[in-house]
């Protein structure tokens, strides 16, 4: 079958099996365009809570599909490729993190959603790039906090809020690789462009940015801002939505190295139309988690959703 046929067959099966397709912005454009819901980690998590379908096909990476399962344990959750992991989640092994926690017994743990279910069970509250500052700021200034696993996001929040959270030494290989040299070169070439960056980028990159935010935050910024050109320091997939929302604007991705003009997440890009079709046809690979993991990982995620909701009501 070719891609068009995989797409047609997938959509047919989706109807027959009462399935829903959730996709992250870093997926290939063809998958983004087929999705019932597309969003950042926060949006995807919120959406997963209320889904009433029999099957969720998750076009994203493993920790995202796990989060959907934790939030909606009664629904079968499929991930087209089980190898679609995340370098950031992998940089925080639970055994080592348990030891790290013991070194800081009077600290609470705030974990970025890009971590395994096992790390979530060791956390007091979860945050995403879309609400990290808000979650941290919901605690008193004198609260001692461990922030895991992304030291770039944690460092950004420390600078933004004037806190001194203890940071786990993890990074996302896709964002951490983006260099200030490359960005300065692009800024010189495109003097009329604004720089927008994901908070998983290194501190010097974030210092240069006109806007720092989640994928949804960046997308909304480019839609509502008056500029016509943007240098985008994140994964290439988001450009598809930016162009759809603002067809007359120009978007330049900060490349991961001199030899290419893109910055792809190798894990996000493991999902293909063929794998999407096969996983729904065979109903595998499925995300399965033990009940105690679901229960213990759910608490810090629910706490995050509670804090997000309270904030919305106050606004
Ligand atoms: P967002 O929640 O901002 O979409 O980020 C997810 C992610 O994996 C970034 O690398
Ligand atoms: Fe993980 Fe980085 Fe890929 Fe996001 S871009 S899924 S943080 S490896």
C-alpha cells in the first residue's frame, strides 16, 4: 500500500473501531492533518481525560501515551512504535532519581511531564512547558524544590522566578544541541525576524529569545504577533501549524547542524502512516501499566490539572 492508502484504511478503521487519533505538533504534517486533536503536552493530557472512545491512537512519544493511559485507564492506548521514546525522559532513570531524592529529604519534587510513569510516581506534582512557571509559583518562595528531569527548563524557571530549585541533570538532545552561534548567524541574516524558543533550549539561546514558551505558546505567539518573520528554536514539526495559521509569514527553523535545514526529533519522527495503520489494525503495541503505577502517577498529574484550573478561574 502507498501512504494515501494507509491513510484511507486508517481512517476507515478509526470509524469502525471507535478510535480517536491524538497527535503532537512534532509529528509529520500528514499525521497532524489526520488527527482528531493536535496539541502540546498539556493540551494532549487535558484532552485524554475526557475521551470516550474505545481506543486512543497516540501519535507522539512513549511518555505522552503513558500519560494518556494514566488519565484514561479504561481506554486502550496504542503507540504506533514502542521505540518512540524521549531522550529527556531517558536521562532520568528511576533508580538514580530515588538516590537523588534521598540526598534532599526536605524537598518536594516537581517533574516535567517528559518523564517516565515511574518518575511520576516519585513526584509531588507534574508540570508541562505550558504551565511550568505557574506550577512552581503555586508554592511558597521558601519551599525547597527538586526540579526534574530538564535542567534547561528548570534553570529557566529559576531565573524567571528568582528561585533556587535543585535541578536534575537531564536534557533534551533535540533542543540542547541548538547553538547560539547558529542563531546569531540567522539573526544577522534576518534582521527583521523575531526569535522564539522552547524552554528546553540552553540558557544562552533563551536569553536571546523574544518569546519563550511551549509549542502551543509559540504557535499562538506567531499567530497574534505583528511581525512577519520568525526564527524558530524547536522541532521542525511545529512549522506546519505555524504556516497553516499564518500563511503570509515566514518561519526559519534553527538547524541542528550546518549540514541540514531542519531539527527533527528522531523519536517523534518514528511514527509513520504505515505504523499508524498497522497499530490500529492489530491493536498493538498497547500501553499497559500496573494499577499501582497508574494510581500513584495520577496523583501528581491531577495536582497539576487542579492548579491549572484554579489559575484559569482566577483569570
Ligand atoms: P510541548 O509540551 O511544549 O509541546 O513540548 C513537548 C516536547 O516534547 C518538547 O520537546
Ligand atoms: Fe523528548 Fe526532546 Fe523529542 Fe521532545 S523533542 S520528545 S523532549 S527528545
